[in-house]
C-alpha cells in the first residue's frame, strides 16, 4: 500500500470534567501555548455546557471544537439529547461517537454508532469513530474480531467520499484511564489491520488517506513512540488533555 501524507491529529476528550470557568481558562491556556504554527490538527472536546464559551475562547486560533456525543435525529421529542444541527450552531466541527464509555456504560450499540455517524456526515461534521476491545476480549484473542466488527458496522453504507471526512480512533478499553498503554508495536498492528479492512471495504484511496488515532493513557512520555508508528496518525487523549501543559506537550510531540 502506498504511503500517503496524513496530517496528524491530537484530540483532547475532556469527558465529564471542568466547570464553565475551568474549561474556558484551559482553552485560553492552550490557545496561548499553541499559538505558533502546528503540523498537527488540534481538537478539544469539552462538556456540552461549555461548548459556546470554549468556542469564544478559541477564536483566532486553529484549535477545533468537538462534541462528545450526538443524537441521530435533527429535532423532536427527545428530551435531554443534542442534535448535529445544534452542534454546528454552537461552533463544533467534530464529534466523538462510539467511545467505549458510552458503549459499556450507556449501552450504545454498533447500530447507534452508525446512525450517529450518518447524522454527523449529513450536517458536515467530522465524526471521530471510536473502536476498541475489552481486556477479556483481548485475552481471548478476539481483538481484531471486535475492532474490525465495530469498524465495519460504523462505516456500513457510507461512501468513501463520506468516510474521508471523518477519522477512526482505536481505543483499547483496558488502556483507557488505567495507566496501561498498548505497546507501540501492538497499537501499530491493530491500526494496520484497520487500514487493511478499510482498503477491502472502501478502496485503497480511502485507506491511504483515512486518519486513525490511538487512544488509551496517552501521555507526553509515550506520545512520541506511539506517533512514530506508520499507521498511527494521532491521538485521542483523555486525562492528559485536562492540563494545558501536558496536552500541549503531546501536540508538540506530533509536530516533531
């Protein structure tokens, strides 16, 4: 497969953290720390209540704004949900879907991830589609079966042109928030398998251009080794993205 240039992406998932004032201040700190030219595309994903204020704090910077979830319908009697048009309205350009915490804590299915992905694409929002196996699945040798199954379900009946607007994030569940990280070679093997499956289902052009991120206890200390792998195109960062200094250090690792 021919190697293509894929701009690295460093995305911060703040999860259920930070008050309005804390989120705004962290965004300002990141804007200041990352004011220079950046090789990497940088994204942060605060809680819904902070999206508007964080958008304002990021004005004049290249840092993109992402939501952490979306409902697949545009509007209607869906109390407590947020739609793709509303995310666009508040300034989002990206949205995380299928994160393992939503799959395992909120019961989100492959079908739901697929519906959310299609809703985002319909409104020109870039999905960050998460896939990953549990520790039990890994120990049973089922990593690729689970990961590639989730991938195929998410991209079902989505054209290569549509899929190119999004990105995939491989997040082994056993490495999220645990301090455990897949070795660079193990992560690379799964990323390579994801790219190969995309080539089978959507063609070589998409396989060469689609960006595949790694997530799971990414820190400044391990970012460079992970990002040096040929099929790892960036990182979806959890805990280390909550502190501007550590998140900026990961961005700088991608800029090297």
